C-alpha cells in the first residue's frame, strides 16, 4: 500500500488524483491532505478518504473546517506550517504536489527534505527554484513530473541516457486564441480566456495557456528536469494528442500519445516506473483523422520569450517572472487589466528587477515578494 500525501486536493489535479486512489483502493491510501481555502469540498474528501492529518492554508477557514469535520478522527492544522507537516508526515512515501503557484515551493522542499518521492504537478516550484529543488532531490528522492508534456518526455525517454537526446519537442495546444489576430486579442474577455479547447484545468493555468506563458513555464520545467543544455523546441499541436516528443541523436523520434486526460500522467507518476491498468477510453486514431503542427507565434504570445529570457538571465529572474505572472493573471481574472496587460506587467517587472544569485530559499522568497509588490504597483499605476 502506497501512502500518499496530497497537497492541493480540492483543485483540478487534486480531484483527479483522488479519482486514481478511489479506483485503486488496494494500491493507494491517502495519509495526509492539504488545501488552500475550499473547506466544503475538502471536508467531503476527508470523510471519503480518511486521512490521519490535514491542513487548510487559510487560517480564517480553520474553525469552519473543524465544524464540518466534528466527530471525525483526524488531526487538523492550518497555515504554511500545517501544509509542511502534511508533506513530511512519517507515514507518507509519496507526496503529490498539486498546489498552484509558488506557494507550492516550501511544501515541496519539505517533502524532499524528509525523504519523500515527489510527484510534481506544481511546475512553479521548478520555475522559481529549479536549482535549489534539484540540489535537494538529486540522488535522494524521485522527482516525477505530472505535467502531461514532461510525463510524455519521461515515458519517451524510457530509461535511455539523457545525453542521447538531440532535442525535446514540447507540444502545446496554442490555447483558445491560437487563430485570433492581434487586434482580436486586445478585447478578449475573462470568459473567453477561461475556455480552453482541450483541457479542463484550474483558472490560473488556463489563463497561462491562453497567454502561452504555460509553454514558457514548461520550457523552463523541461530544462531543469531533462538538463539545462538540452535543446527544447516548442511546437503548436492544436489537437493535444501528442503530449511531447524526443528526437534522439540518431534522428529517431519517440512520441507519447493519448486523449487529453490528466489522470493518465497522474497515475504514471503515482506508480512510476510501473504502470497500472486504467479503464479510460482509448484514443481512436481513425476518428482523429489528422494531427497538425505549426510554429508558435512569438509576437502574438510574448510570454513564451519572456520565460525563455528569464531562464537565460538566471539567478532570481525566473522567480520574478513567475511572481509577476501570478499577480498579473489574478489582475486579469479580476478584470483589473486587459489580456495583453499580463505580458506588459511581467516585462516591466523583469526590466525593473536587479538580479542576484540564489543561495537559499530566502533569496527566492525575497525575489518573489519584491516582484509581487512591483507588479501590483505597476498594475495600479497604469490602470
Ligand atoms: P487549481 O487552482 O484547480 O487547484 C489548486 C489547489 O491548490 C487547490 O486545492 C487549492 O486549494 C490549493 N492551494 C492554493 N494555494 C494553496 C496554499 N497556499 N497552500 C495549500 N494549498 C493551496 O489548480 P490546478 O489546475 O489543479 O493546478 C495545480 C498545479 O498543477 C499548478 O501548478 C498547475 O500549473 C499544474 N498543472 C495542472 C494541470 C491541470 O490539468 N489542471 C496540468 C498540468 C499542470
Ligand atoms: Mg502541461
């Protein structure tokens, strides 16, 4: 029985992870669970999966959660310290990190430092502190990506040596605005941006997909996971059937395909390097008829290049990119800035940042804090 800690259980990845647990009760049990603030769904999940320890990040929700779980045999904590305890509980062998944003960093590090394998959906953890996280994890725990593209790359690699990779071909759907003109993109609404053509996901990553910042963040994620020197090329593939590919040094290309369903990469991460039988619908290639590919439009989607520049600059810049993006995406969701204002806010925040080296978690946290304040200031001044 694999004892799981699930961070971010009430989100899109969290709910899908619990579905895998529900379908495989002989294999997995939930030992601990954490959420941000959505205590109603959380309480239902606790009643179903019976973890021994849980935590709600938002302390103002603690009393309500306790009330909802009156009579249940479960220890209830709150705050970041609570999430950290959930991630490092002695009964746990695998932590599934499905928190959104850089808030996932500290609990992810806590999981690694207490020797847990980490199934990582929370890509922001690697974006803001890739070097720090890998330094802690290397040789000690397995760090297994849940992001469908990185899961595809891991599966295509299938144990082959990393130096045999000529390039990684990272696919992306292009999001809801792939065919829009620049003019059309000036007036897109929150509702349009939240309407992803192929994937149903949390709000933040859905907006990241619409700006294609998601592909930028994934480009950074791939560099950390599969080697900073590895060439990573982005290609738009609107059907989201090929989840990514590797071209090897002999020009042979391995691809991983499947219908877009996050339960597949989640299950793979939970059982890696094994696989379990899943009775999901199979891909019907004849019905698909065609798979198409095109170059990304870097002018229309400037966030991709901003992410690539941030990694090339290195040091604190990726953390600043990420924090500014989190603030700008929230401002767009709150209808405080237009869609194109997201990239603008990130660019200016990066421009105003004085980069410095990252030696510790505090360095990352300080850069994150600075960028949030700076991006908020810019957004208030210009809008
Ligand atoms: P979501 O918004 O649906 O869920 C986020 C979860 O994190 C919720 O349970 C929320 O309560 C919790 N949370 C938020 N802040 C927290 C905090 N400070 N402490 C503890 N818990 C907190 O997001 P999602 O779509 O499930 O995405 C989660 C992560 O997985 C993101 O990093 C995203 O980029 C990545 N990801 C998601 C998908 C997808 O299909 N949804 C695919 C690939 C990668
Ligand atoms: Mg992805």
